[in-house]
C-alpha cells in the first residue's frame, strides 16, 4: 500500500526553485547557493526501515528541502519505538511504521513531497522500482539484503547507504559509485576532488591483514551483523555474550570477512562480546539524534557535493571512544 497524496508543482518537478521555495530557503541559499538548493530540490530519496535513526535522518533531509522522500517499512509500531522514534505516538502502536511516521514527517516541511509505502522488503521489488530514486538509505536490513540492494543500486547509478543500530553504536556503509566528484571551497577557489568507492560485497573481502589498527568496535558490530545473517536476523540474547564469542571462535565471521586475521578476531574477547550483547538490542534516542544528524548532513553534502564524503564504513561509538570512526576498506 502506498501514499501519493502530496503533489508538487511543475517547477519543483523540474528541479527549479519556485518563488515560495526561494523565500523559505533564503537562509540556506545564502549559505550554500542556488545551485546546491536546486540539487536538493531535484533529489529523490528512498528510506527503508523507519526506526529511531532513520527518523532523525529523514528529519534532517526533509528540512533541508530535498524534493521527494519516500519512506517504506514492513514492520509495525511497538512500545519499543516510542522511546526512540519521535515521529510516532502511542496511538500508532500496531500501525505500519512508515504510515505512522508519514504525517509528522510531512508536517516538518509541507513544501516537500513525502510519501510512504507499506510492506515488502526491497529485495522483493522489481528492479524497475528503483528507477524512481537516485539515493537509497537502507536501515537495519539483513547483510545479504544490503549486498543485494547495493548491487542493484550500482547497476542503476544510485547512491547507497546502509545503517545498523546497536544501542550505543551506530554503523553505516557508504557507496557513492566508482568516481564521486566534489568540490572543497578554500579562501581563493573551489578545489575539484574525487573519491572512488566499492560495493559492500567487495569491501567485505578487503585484505584486512594490511589494515593497521583495525577498529575493534567496527569488527564487533560486523560480527553482530554476521551473527544475525546466520540466525534469521536474530541477535544473541542480552545475557548471552558467550553465544557471540563462540560464533566468532568457530570461524563463522570468515564467511563474510574472508581476510580477517586471527589477531584481529582475538580483540573480541568474551568480556567485549558480552558488553556488545548487553546493549545491542536497544535503540537509544540520544545516540540516534547525534548519529542521525551526522548521517543526515552526509546525505545533504553528498547531494550538494561540497565536502569530503564518508568512505566507506562509519562507526559512531558512544560506548568506548565517544567519536566517529572511518574504516576505508577496498
């Protein structure tokens, strides 16, 4: 089931700012210029999985003036969502999450087109469906689905982000295609730059033995994600760090990270695995707000091509380092 109630003007469909839009976004236009605002206005973004993190991402991109945001979800609102997703209310319990989020998200910016769709995983959609978008953000999906959707996006030149939330930790993977060009402004001139990205499938096969000081937190959350892939998307219980530790010890991580070393895996001690499991089931509002703000700004900057992009794994860690970590694995 989908919703297409909020139509947009011919001017907006052409990616041009109307007089009304120019007045509303006057401050932003002064900050980054008409060309950037037009790019945002032309953008069509699909966000799948309306959890607390994606609600924060959506808030930022809708307020920026992105032309069309389409939200999708197959899950229903539960009591759990009320503590981390500011777009839903108690009255929405039992309702599809995308449908429940839609009215409050649209209200944030009535000038922009926000639509929703219920049901279906993205991997069940025909490939033609993806032609409607130029940016896809996938939230808390299974690892195999992330790989599949990323490959579809690659074939259609669609920018791609996949995120996962594990309590005090948020992780994301970014693929902006083979040659992503952007400009960095200096006092004198704009400097043309470019970054090369690889698909998730390739990044997972990177030679980790050549990576100095591989982030323990990145490897930990990847192990959680791989555990879910092997267990029907189910995490180990809060009290069962031993299950995650045994999973790692039995060589299961190498199925998706074939070049990880024993020394790197040894960083994931039983104590560390137990702490990961203790927090992994939660979604914390404050963590979602900060990470969602960063990732929302990343989407805006990638569309406007005005700063160095995240390439390619990003970990926001409020458990140990209280910082953002980038692992570029190619």
